[in-house]
C-alpha cells in the first residue's frame, strides 16, 4: 500500500468549516479569526476554507505576514494592490485613503462585486498599513477576511475591533483528541497501525496536528514507519526530539542540495510562480518536495509556497547571511526587469534589497516611509529613510526622518536632521511642518521651550500664507501651554481667526488642555471630542500629533472635571489602541493619566503601578519631560502609601532631569507629600503654598485648587476662601467639591462634611470621601454625638478600604478614634443579638459585673440607652 | 485504528447475529430521544429505513480493514446525508446514539476496549462521511 499524499487529511475541523460557511454566507460578517498554538492547524484550516470557497466560485486571495516581509508598509498585501503605491501631494504626504479606495474599487471591478475570500496568515506579523488596508476592505465588504493568530501573539486592533462589533467570527482551535489522532493516522497512512506505534505518536505529539504530520512524513522518509501485510509498524523509534522546531530542522536537514535551493528561495521570496520554479529546478525537485509535504502548489493561480510558516522560519534561521543576500538580490533583479517603477512589485523588490543590505530605489523607500507614517509605524519610517543615501534625501525625507526620530526618542538626532532639512528647498507646507516638528522636538524632547519659541518665530519669515501662519500661532500656543503657561496660551489662541478643518484640529490639540487646566472643563471635553472626530476625518497629516492626542486631552479634561470613571474607561481604551500601534509617547501619556486618575480616586497602589509604567516607558524612550511628570506621580503615590524612602528615591531621580513646565505647579504635590511621609509638616506646607502661588500666576486653576485643598488636608490650614473663588470661576465639580470640603472643615459643620463625603464618593474620589467622613466623625465626637460619630467613622473606614493602603493624616486620625475596644465590641455584638449578660459572661469566662461594666461604657460611647438601640447603632456601623 | 480494534468491532458485530435489527431499532429510539427535532425528517414508518440502516452498517463494518473500500461507502453516504441537511454537529449525536444502542443490545461485554474500538471506528466513518459531504456540497448550499 504505497501512500501518495497529494493532500494531508484534515480531521476534526468540520464544525469549524461550517462556522466559516455560515459567516461567509450570512453577509453580515466581515471575517473569521482563527486562534491557536503553533502547529494546531490554523493555516491549514484557513486554506481549507479558502479552497472550499474557491470551489464554490468565490474569488480568493492569500496574504501572509512574516518577519521577512514586515519591513515595508503594504509589502504583505502587495498582491491586492491594483496599480501603484498612491500619489504624494505638495505637503509630502501620500493620499492613503485614496489608495485604499482605488484598491477597493479595482477589486470590485476585477471580481464583479463578489467578496474576495482573503486569508491573512499570521496576521500579527503584518505591518500596520497592511492591517489598515485589510480592515478597510473587510469593513466595506470587499473582502471576507480569514485571519490566523498564534496564541501569545498580539491580536491586531483590526481583528479586535471587528470582533467587538460582532462582525468577526472567532474560532479557538485546539489539539486533536486521541480518537481524532487515530483517525488522522489511519487516513494519512491508508490503513491500521499497530497499537504501540499509535501510542507513541500520541505520547510525543499530544495531538498537535503539525507535529503529527512532520513526524509521520519524517518517519516514512527515514524508513522508521513501514507497512507489512496492510498494517503499519514502527521499525525504529520515532525521532527522539520533543520540540516541533527540532523536528522540522531534521526534516529540512535531510534534503538534497537541489531541493534545499528551492526551499531557500521560497523561504525568502514566496510565493513564486510555478513556471519559474520548474525552470529553476529542472530535475524533479519540486515534485519530491511536494511529495514530502514541504511545499504546496496552488494550480489555480500558479503559485508555490512552503507548506507551513515554521518551515520558512527554520530555513531562514539556518541560512548563511551571504547566501540569503545573493538570493534576494538575484530575485530583485529578476522582478525589476519585468515590472514598472512604483508598481505593486516594487515594494517586494525594495524589501528584498533592504534585507540583502543592498540599495533599493530611493523613490520606493520614501513612498514606503510615507505609507508607514500614515500607519504611525515610525520604526519602519526610520529604517526606510535611513536607507536613502544622505545626499539623495530631500526636505520631505528629512521631515519624515526627523519626525520619526522625535517619536522614537532620539531628540538630538531629530534636531540635526530637521535643522538640515530646513536648509533644503521645500514647498511652504513642507517648510511649515519642518518648523513645527523641530519646535515640538525642542519643547518636548530637549525641554527647551525658549528655543522652541525662537524656531516658531523664525519660521514666520518663510511661511507667509494666512492658513499656514495660523498653524504657527497654534504652535506658539502649544509651546506656551506645555511649558506651563495655560493662561498665555489661551490668549494666543484667540489670535486664530481661521475656521477650516485643519486649523480647528490644530487649535483643538492645545485648546482642550488649556481650557481644562484653567477650569473650563466642560468646554475642554467637548473640544477634545470634536477634535478627535475632525482629526480622524481630516486623515492624518505630517507634523500634527496622532489623533490619540485628543483622547489623552479628553481624559485629562474629564479628570479635571472629577468625572473619574469616564476618564479611567477612556484612558484604558486609548492605552490599548496605542499599545497596538507602538506609539511610545502616547503610551506614556495614557499610563501617566491613568496614574493621575487613580490618584484622584485614591487608589494609590494602582496609581503607583501606572506611574511606574509611565516612568519606565518614558525612560526607555528618552522623554525627559513626561518622565519627570511620571516620577512626580510615582513619588506622590509612594508617599501616600507611607513609603517615605521610595518617594524620596523617585524625587532624587526626578531632580537629575531638566525642568519641564507642563503642569509644573502640580509637581510640588510630590515634594509636599514626601515631606508629610517623612514627618516634616512645615516643609510640606511650604511646598504646597509655593505651588499654589505658581499655579495662580500661570492660571493653572484646577491645579491650584488641588494644592490649596491639600494644604488644608495636610496642614489644617484654612484655604476655603480662595478655593471658593476658584470654584466660582471654574465649572469643575471636582474644584467645587474641594471648596465645599474646605468650607465645611472651616465651619466645623458635620452635616456639610458628610455632604462633601457624598460628593467625593459619587465622583469616585474615595480617599477624599473617607477623609471628609472622618472629619464629620471628629466634629460629631467633639459635640458629644457619639452615635453619629461612630456611624461617620465606620463610613470613613469603608471608604478608606477602597484606597489600597493609603495613609494620610486625616485617615490616621480616624483610625485612632475607633470608639469601641475589641472586648467592648465583642460584648456589644452578643448583647445586640439578645444574649443576656449572664450568658455572655459564661461564654467569655468573665464575671457578670465585668460584662455589665463593659456594656455601660459601650452605651455611653455609642450614645444609646437600651439593647434595641444598641443593635441599630452597631448595625449602622458594621 | 489498530488491527486489534478492527477485530473487536467485527467480532462484536458478528456476535450480534440476528439481533442487528434490535440495534437499529434501539439506535433510532436513542437518536430521537437525544434530538426530537430530527424526528420529522424521517418517515412515520421506520421499518424500511431500519433495514437499510442495518445493511449499510453491515457493509461498513465489513469494509473497515480496507480503507479504499470503506471510503467508497462512506463518502457517498456522507454526500447523501449532506443533501438531507445533516451537518457536522449531528454526527456527534448519531455517534452517541449508536454506541448506546450497541451497549444496550450487546450488554455487559460491551466493555472498555470494545466500546473504545467502536468509538474510534465511528470517528473514522464520520470523518470520511464528512469529507465526502464537503466534496459534494457547494459552500452555502
């Protein structure tokens, strides 16, 4: 029974195929995602789906992510691209959406409007631009996407987004059961197998289908697995290795030289044309490789690929670099000879040349960088532009590189590249963007706001059109805002008269923060929301921040308004998105804002975690300013958790960084609370007063209210008058709540303190609520209202329980005032249950007299006179 | 499958002798208990169908040692059932019903190894039927 494995059987996947069928035919679903471990059969299932669809007359395509082709944007999906790589406008940008639309319409025309079933294998390895295109096509119903994701790999936003909207079916693929493995072996071998051999396959593979396949094909080739009288036997032990990769390596290692060449060519450049490979390997190598299950041939489109991504990984890993280089360059020459410049194939060619350390066409590299910029893939932008020889870089290339270097934290490099770029001939738009980017780098990266303002001023000599001048004004406002002058920033913003979309977006980036910091929080939230929507509608453009900036601003504005739950939710969603796109600066801001929100919520351990994350990210990416702010938050969290030395260490780390003006008054909070934790209350008060004065001078109103409120919390200083003024000019409920709290403390009004606690609690500011409740308890206590005092204290303790171990002076005070001793509480609880003094005495081995004495004290402390009231008092406080 | 398992299936089936119709009757009873919604798909009078089922079961059991022969039965059978609207999930229901019917008729000797052999045999038959079904049925039909 000679076995001819034209096709390795598929077992245990029929239900999954029917899920695909239903999703495809429903018309509602945009795709299907297949999750699972390596070798579980994701690729095979995806291809099976595709072939079933093809047999039913559906057009199909296949794209695959791999590290080898991830370098160039859209490289992986070059096969879908209809014509060239888009066009660049006068501002040096590519109309990416236009390119996507062209691609969509070309696909529709080519396939008469039928959806193209498109397999995207290892979708996590695709570049962001390819993902964006696939997302666009899937959402528009032009393709039906079948994506595979290896367990442990990040799931691209495209997939999670469609899935969340209910437009993506999900399949979790697992290993085969023992029964399914037996069926697979039976079908693959074409007959029964002896019991010991079957067991050995199970023991080694644990049902991993690829493992089974490699092991069976390897054993057949080596002669370990033989057929006698219709039954398969193992003559030799199976390969000893229990690692799938080792097994694949052994299989590849056994190939002839000619077969190996074909496999290497495919590992670097697949898919390749069948006719070309037949000519390149004329001695039947392709046939033997197909028989060995190492390559698959799609006769319909005449393309040859390796059977599994793992084969490619192994082959590339084992290939000498020089050999890979020779193959890549030869293939690039071959394809270049028959393809047009800036056509779809030019991407593949450029990638091969790059991977080979060769010199690709600079035009293709710049176009690739523009596409990568659109997808915020700055690492790729840097790699591509740096591959363009220095002398051939124009102003657009300098802009792309300078911006990428800034985003990636190389500020000195960015300054060099952008300064040089400003010397090159450029359109007014490009000149504008060079200036704005250079100023941003100076302010944020180099922490030199004066230099940034000078760059901004000089740019007005070359940028003179009104529309562009206004952008420079917005930029000036931005420099002022983020160097600690929200008031001046708002004044400068008023000079902007234009109302086109772009100007509004640019204005919004600054206005949202300045409005929030000066206490116009509702307007700030609105500006940020609109700014985001308009930024997205505008399509992203060079030199303006990522649209996520508006989301960061909205989080900040929500926090300043005390809308903490909303702020937290939004920040978490934003953090997830920017993590996918790997935009360090946005990741830092989301983490820092999450820390700030957690601080306001009183969740101090959570705050510590987020600030530590932000500080780490900022350090790794060399952002001194944001790192300074993260360290401020970290010291504050440590101090409020009572760890004075950790707080001091964070402050020492901060002291080594350059000054950074953004929200600078708030930076004093950390010094103050560290002093509190170090038992230096006078120092603390001085820091808070200084900070509040600076905030007042620069119109950081919300920050000022925070500092003054803390002055009251820490130093028992009456700041209620100024807090009241701030509440009157700010619309922020948080500022109002702080003022109310301070006024209640000053007036020693327990009911008002209770109401302040309610207000903080409703906002989710649990630590402040706990402190206000403790304050109420104190006032009640001094007024001799024991019961009310106990209830308020109990409430304070409940609220403080949400604060993850925060220890502030006000809470410390509350803890010291627990009215009942442990023994008193024990007796009171039993009495409240209705137990007589005699029984309590017996249970606790006390005299009746002692029990009665304790109870009498309890009555006095709680202000009750009988057991019924006792139960109520305990009930309300337990 | 192992040669021993094939022998166990064939011997236990041969041992049924004249009780094969009992198995088929019991099988449909078990099936409709598990999936009452399937009952309307079958004729009211099941006698003829039960005879057909018994014949097919016998053919399949006899062809197990030869995969090519087995496939010639099961692929066509799968294609026919696809046309009736039978889908992958239904095969689990049918398998459970068949095994329990065999257990009920064969009795105590339908123990661990025999039951396992039947389960593996059924999985092989089901997979090959489904393969035949997929080849015969265009997507979305």
